[in-house]
C-alpha cells in the first residue's frame, strides 16, 4: 500500500504547484516524503522500493520546487547521507542523485546559504569519516580541534 501511495505521489508531483505555494501543504508533502525514505516494516524488499521511490520524489521535488528546499535542507542532508552510506545500492544512488539535482538546478549556492560545506557533503556521501560534524536531529558543525 505504501509503495503504491509513494508511486502515486511521484506521478502527481508535476501537478502540485498550488500545493507547494502553501507552506502547510508543502511541509506536509515534504514530511510524508522524508518519512517514506525511512520506511522499515517487515518486508525488506518492499521497504527498499518505497525508500527508492521516496528519494525519486525528492529528486523531482528538488528539480521542480528548488526555491523551497532551503527550509528542508538539513533534514534532506541527514536522510540522504544515511541512505548513501548504509542503504541498498538503488536507494543510495537516488540519495546521491538528489544532491546532483540540487547542484544542477540551483542558481543560488544553497549549500553555502545553509552552511553545509561541500567537502563535508561529499565526504559524508562517500563514507569518509568526518571530524566536522556531530549528529543529532539536525546536523551541527564543530570547529576542528
């Protein structure tokens, strides 16, 4: 059921302009999509497909609604790094594709505005241990000792 719902969302994203203009509706769509990237029930095969499609949704959202991404970038960073480092290959590739899309579409350096250093992002995505960050609900940065 969740896979079908996530797939339906992916197919409907081209038609939700008016929803993304309203903060409450945009936040709900982003919340549901981000939660789907963490899908973990008793069916590992279906869960991985849900997570992959959820990241495909985020890729399409980033491409179509980039101007709204700043609000959600910390959560996107956290879930995409986790997926890139620990999830199945298909899911990890979509998490990396999300950042590729954000970089391609963005005219304003979103990473600079949110203070996520590009070196940190790349290091986290490829699995390099990083002394820059401490994990919490949000990513927090610390100075090198």
